[in-house]
């Protein structure tokens, strides 16, 4: 490690069981730190550990370990990150630098599997990447709230309009009831007048006449009781009809649900078995990875006697003679001479075997996901069936209770009708002169009084309905004003999202121009994003959504410019475009304000001079820039940077 930057405050990183690292401590000074080396030298593992200490969960636990940790000392504070293997998955804990690493994962931790880089390389939707760090969720939530309120107000206003349209009919009904009530009252008055005249001509004792009045009063009361019973009977029969309808629906539902072909508990056993197989595969894959990494290190020279080779070179002899003889080397497991080509062939077979195991694990993961989804669906069906059966039992019980009440009311009605007959007979038996005529008039008056009572109730109900509707309609204007305000608010919110998206695209385009200027590609003139509206299908309906399209302007050999698309680029050009996009995101979202690091890895698609220019430009934007480079790429960088050549 060079000492050019050691005078500056350093971040100290202690790593245990992360990636391929057993245990290591590295001091990272402010400025640029370059991890120099070939592949499989734990450079990427260290970058993953640094990312974990900063808050990322895109790090792996060492294959033969169940727990690991990262301790980061930065700015006088200590941050921790723990990795624990549970049920075949790695869980993250501790107190890292960032509570929410999403912004850094997208635009500061620019490793090979960085989501922003990969989104460009795979020609995926860039809007999700660009807009994710921008807090539009609360705007979208407010838009949804306003839309719901507007729709509710619209429905309420339409309901009030319908009530207003019904008012004239209610007014007609009220006038008719009033007229009918007036007629009934006039009719009752006429009957009572006849009774008064009849009473004046009947020379009976007051006692006999009072007896007659009392008898008819009892008849009236009994008839009123009968009306209440008949109303109760009608209500119970309506309830019974509803319950029987619900019962039929539930029985049809249960009949339509066939017995479950699979048992969720049996699926659980199958899922557990597949998870055990996956954990076993995880262990195998991790072990293979460790074996491959170790052998790659040995083949690349880390495990050979380099000092002896240097001494040979100092004596003027061939420095490779101490390392290999006739394409052979000493096996580091048994000590015998082995052809180096044979080792490479074996390594290729190991890689192929590990790749086949990775495919097998992916298939297991897919099968586990499918079975888990199927298990959840079966459990949901079981819950629905149990709920339907429970409700059916309740409904059947309520039906029995309702039928019992109906039978009871019908019995009481029969009793009341018998009671009325007896009361009328009793009234008829009272011997008063003019008795028959008086009896008939009393019966008529009794019927009219009952009709008047019903009409008065109907009039009271319809007047109450009219008053309630008129009061509700009076408030319609304020609802319309409120709807207008919400519509204006909705338009403003949508416009705000549009403005934010337009500003983000404009900013991205500007910064991508800046990065391209730094890289100085002759045949890559411009990379820019176009924001446009497009119709997409959601379920059965089409909706309009915003899309961000990536455009690339290139220069042909004859000097003419033309527009190209990402799918026409070579793999290395895609990698360059993805890196340009991710670096622009770092500038657009001012990531340096959230995290003091920018991490660069997998830059092989860019030549050494351009890597040097990128590092030189971005070192002014980040307190710490850590890059993993191959030795030939690192050679193009100035000596003032810090160089880390071994991580062990």
C-alpha cells in the first residue's frame, strides 16, 4: 500500500466471513483507493463488505460460515453490520451507516450487478430506476386519495340529483295522502255526527251506553294489536326469505367448490424437502466457489514461490524456470508434477459443474416458489370453505329460529282474531235501543280511525323524507365546490409529478453528456433519455403511463451521425452505456450528500486511459472513491492515489 494519502483521515474496515474473506482489516484513506489485482483476489469481496458496512444488503456470507460481520470506523463513529445464515437465507443486522441504502445501491455502489447498470444493459424500464430515489410516493398517495374523494363526491352529487328528480313524485304522494286524510277525517266526523244523533234519541241509561263504548274501545285496541302482529309477521317472513336466499347461495358455493385435490400439509412436507435440498446445494455451490477461487489464486501465482523466481531473474536466468518446468507445476495438494493445462481443464470442469448446480438450484427455487404459492392458494380455499360452512350453519340456525317465531306470531294472530270475534260478539250482545244501527256505526268509525292512523303515519314519514332530501340538496352546492377544489388539486399534483419527471430527465441528459465528455468516445456522440406517454395494458383495460426511452447517437466511419438503440450495441458498449447512466445518476441525485463513498468495479469494458479520466473526475465529488482494477488498468492512474495490492 502506498503512503501518499495516509495523512488524511482514514476509514477503517474490519471484515469477517464475507464473500471469500476469512478475516481482514483495511484502512481506506480519503481520496482514491485502488484495489489492484487479478480476478479471485478478494477485491470484490472487500467491496461487498464495505457496501455492507455502509448499509447495503447485496453482500454474501462466506460459504463455510454461518455468520459474518463488518465493522466500519468512519468520522469518529463506529458502524456495524452482521450477516447470519438462517433457513438457507442470509439475514442482515447491526447498525450500518445508512438506514436506507437504496440510493447508494443504485448510484454509488457501481459493481458488476448494480441495478442501474444492468437495467441499461438489459434495456429495461429506466423510469423506475430514475424516479425511485425521488420521493413521489407521497404525491402518488395524495393523488390516489384525491381521486377517491373526487369519485365519492361525484357519486354523492349524482345521488342528490337523483333525489331532486324524485322530489316532484314525493310531493304528489304527499298531496294525495293529505287529501285522503282530509276525506277520512270528514268521513269520521259524519259517522260520529250520526252516532251523536242516534245517542240523543236512545233513551238508555248512561251506564249501558258507556258499556257499549267500552266494548268498542276494546275492539279497536284488539284490532290495533292485530295490525302490529301482522306487521311483525311480514317482517319475519321477509327475513326468512333473505336467509333462505343466503342459504341457497352458500350451498351453491360449497357445491361448486370441489374437495381439494391436494393437501396443504403434504405440500408443506414437499416444500421442506425441497428447501433441505436447496440448502445442501447452497453448501455445495459455496464449497465449489471456495475451491475454484483458491485454485484460481494458485494458478495466477498467489500460491507459487515468487521470491525464488525473483532471485532467478536477479541472476540473469529465466524467472519462470522456478515456477514451471515444461508447462508443469507442483500440485499444491499432493506435491506431484502436474501439467498446468490439465489444471486449467479441471478448473473449467469445476466451473461447469458449479454452473450446473446453480441451474439446479434455480429450478429448485422456482419449484419452491410455485409450491409455496399453491400451498397459500389451498390454505385460502380451506379458510373460505370453513367460513362458508360456519356461516351456513349460522344461517340454518337463524332460519329455524325465524320459522319458530313465524309460527308463534301466526298462533298469536289466530288468537287475536278469535279475541276480536269474541269482543265484537260481546259488543253486539249489549241491549240498547237502536243497538244494531249504533253497532254498525261504531264498527265503521273504528275502521275509519284505523285508516286515519295509518295515513297520519304515512304522511309523517313522507314529510320527514322530503325534509331530509331538501336539506341534503341544499348542501349540494358546497359539495360541488369541494369537488371542483379537489379536481384542481388533482391536476396540480399530476402536473407536479410531470414537472419532477421532466426535471429528472433533463438533469440525467445533462450529466450523461458530462460523463461522455470525460470518456471522449469518438463514435458515441450522445446518450439521452426521452420521456413519453404510452398506452399499456393493465388486466383487461388500457391505461396511459409515462415511459423513459434511452436513445444513443453514434458517428459512422464516414462521419455521418445516426441514432441507435441499446439492443444494437455490443456487450462492451452496453456496459459502457450502463456505467455512464449510473455515474450520471450519482451526479443527478447528489449521492455524495447521503454517502461519502463511490465504489467502482467491473470496469474491464473501458480502456485504462478512460478509467483514469473517470476516476479523476469523480474524486472531486466523493470523499472516498474505491475502485477495483486490473494491474494494467491501474498503471494508467497517477501515483498520488492509494494502491492496495493484497487483501488477506
